[in-house]
C-alpha cells in the first residue's frame, strides 16, 4: 500500500447555515472526532483544512481550495470529514467533487456520521444526503431573509456599526441615538453643501482643519476598526466619502434597508437592488439635519454646474427643462454685447447625428428673459400672502370636499360593520338548519358582493383623504418657504432652490424681428408643483419675448 493511500486531509467547516446544529458542528468537536478516527484507523494526517464562517453553498472557500490544490499535487489520498454537509450544501458541486473530481484523482471520501466511505464501493444514500443538505441550507437562508425583512419593515437598524454621527442605543441595539461630537461635523458638512460648496471643497476644508475621517474617529472614540482603516492618513477626507454621507437618509431620521441582495442562496455575491425595491421607514430616530436642508443638498449634489467661457454663475443650472423632450436646458455664454448668454435644449445642442438633432428643437431663450420672468413671478408669489387653505383647496380641485368625504367614509364603514354582523348571523342560521341551503347561498353571495364593493369605495376614500393630508403638509411647507422672503430685487441660487422645483421652457412662437415673438414658461414649485391660477392670477403660464 502506498503511503499516499493512507494520507488524509481533515476538512472542517462551520457557518450560519448549520442553524441549531452549530454546537455539535463546532470546529473543536469536528477536530476531536476526525483525529480519533484517524488514530484508530492508522491514517496519516497530511494537514487540517478549516473554513470557519464559510457557507457550504459556496465552494469558493480558501481552505477547501487549498485542499483541492494539494489533491491535484498528489499529496492526499483521503478526504476525511465529519459528515457530507461539511463538504458542502450545494448539491450540484458536491456531486461534481464526489462523483468526478475525487475519483479522477484516486481520492477516497469518508464522511463519518453519514457512514459514507467511497473506498468500499458506491454509496447510494450519498446523493439523497446531498439533496437534503442543500434544502436545509435553502430553508435556513429563507428564514434569515424573512427575519431581516421583518426587521427592515419595522424600521430597526441592523448594521454591525452605527453610521457616522450616531451610536447604537445601550437599551436597544436596533435603535440609533446621536453621537453629538460627530454630529457637529455632519451638520457642518450639510451646511457647507447647502451654501453651494462642492464635495471636493468640503473634503478639502475638513482635511485642512484636521477633522478625523469617520473610520479613524470610530477607531479612536468607539474602538471600531474597519478593514479600510489606515492610521497613516487620519484626515484624508475623500469627495466620495463626503458625497456618501450627504446622500444618506439616516441623517433625517429614516432607516433605509434592503439596498443589496444576493442572486440566490447559493450565490452570495452582493448585487445592488433598484431604489424602487428599497425598504424605507421614516422618523425612526432623532434627525441630525432637517428634511428641508437635506432635500436642498440633494438637489445641489445632482446638479452639475459646468464652467462657461464668460465665467458667469449660472443660477438656473439644473432647473430649466425642455417642454417637448423633457431634457435639461444647456447654458451657452456670450463674450460679446450680451454678457449673460442663452439656454438651448440639451438634446438639440449636443445630438451627434442630424436625425437626433431633429428629434427636438432649440427652445432658445435668453438668460435675461428667464431671469426677468422668474424675478417677476416670485415677487408675485411673495406679495400674494398665500393662505394654506386656499392652496390646499385648489390642489384638491375636482375631488370631493374633505367634510363630505369623511362623512361618506363613516357611512360606508358603518354599513360594512352591519354586513359583518349579518353575514355572521346567516352563517349561524345555516349551521343550525334554520334556513335552506339555497336561501343561504343567495343571501351570502349578495352580502359578500356588497361588502367587496364597499371595501373598494372605502379604500378609494381613504386614499383621497390621505392625498389631501399630503397636499396640506406640502402646502404648509411651501408657504413656510415663501414667507422666509420679502419682495426681492435680485435672484440668488439659494432662493431658486428654496422655492422652485423646475421651470418648463416651451418653444417660441411668432417672429422676434416683427416684435411678435412669445415664449411660454411653466413654473413648478417645490412641494406643490404648479400653483393653480386662481390662487395667483396668470400663474399657469408666463410669456417672455
């Protein structure tokens, strides 16, 4: 007998997919069992291969791959493990190694607790064991995902470490509380961003002032050491770090979960999920910044202000939209007589082909015209002294009044309660034989149909009232923003971002030389969109020459 034939590789593995068996499958317990068997059967131990914390559904495990390399080099003749599930819980790959790879390399597999020893011929039970092991991992994975999703829906924080600016509550690890020392830096970052400083400028300012980067701060103050931690660069603020913090909704009190996932329980590679699938629960902890400041910063981050030939500060960057293609309006500065420049449809100006260029028109509008029209419109809004009730009433135009809707909702719910009682009563009468089956069937189906119709009407009214509540809150926020200002003499970037969401630019009509040129502008305001004309006269459309 060759020495290789009695030389064994001891393979040990433990992970979360072992569920309640984790104690019996501990690395120490596996080691004792395997060493005892090797000693009792005169086997030589080449090495131990331990994958602690690695799922059996993946075979990209460091120690397993090292064992495979040693097998290919002819160093091992036996693979010894506690049971087949230690080798893996992916049926297809287990079959590959047990039926192809090991036989091809004359390697004998011994799984002690499953009474599997390929040196004694084929073992029919092995295939069934492998299938069961995979389904066990699938079930554990499903339960873990269910628990995590339930935590996400309840708005519980589930990260290993709290975000910069927060710490976990000592009473509840799923709750965040403010870490005031770091929160001061966060507030300052948001204020700098709201003052139109870019992420690179903010990062440079923090670095120059020797503010500790989040990983260094957490290490020195809280004892957390990240794998991206570098003690040699404690103040090395990056623009990407600043941008990531400024975009995090955790700072307004929200918990955002389910941003990443796996393709399957077998494939542990993380994939980024679309924002529509994220789970967001608002107001779960004390915010560090207000929503108003946060939303303003998001708009500034998304708007790329590009330099222009005349070095003019384009305060309308990201605000003007083409009425026909929906794209942005590109600013083109002048060095000549008119120092302000003009706006053109971005698709029209930058299309690489004639066909694409023809898909939209220029929508040419001078900067001065946009500026004058916007200044006039905002002064009209400020001078109108808007009333919240008037705005809400017009936003809800076409819907039933709140009073009538609430009265109807109460009436429908009352009838729904009566139907519950009636249905319960006729079911009891049918069970006691007090009414015929035909009568019961006719009454039951009629009442059930009525109740289904009622449920639809109740849901529609509740949605309508919910929409009114949202409109009322949005109207309140808009009016609060307007009342921060008195009549203005000139526009600023901050003013535009506070009050305007976007301005839609239509293609001009008429002839400029003949003095008949007109161009319509639609103003869409923050929180409320287009303001109804009856609230502020001539609001729907503004024309510029």
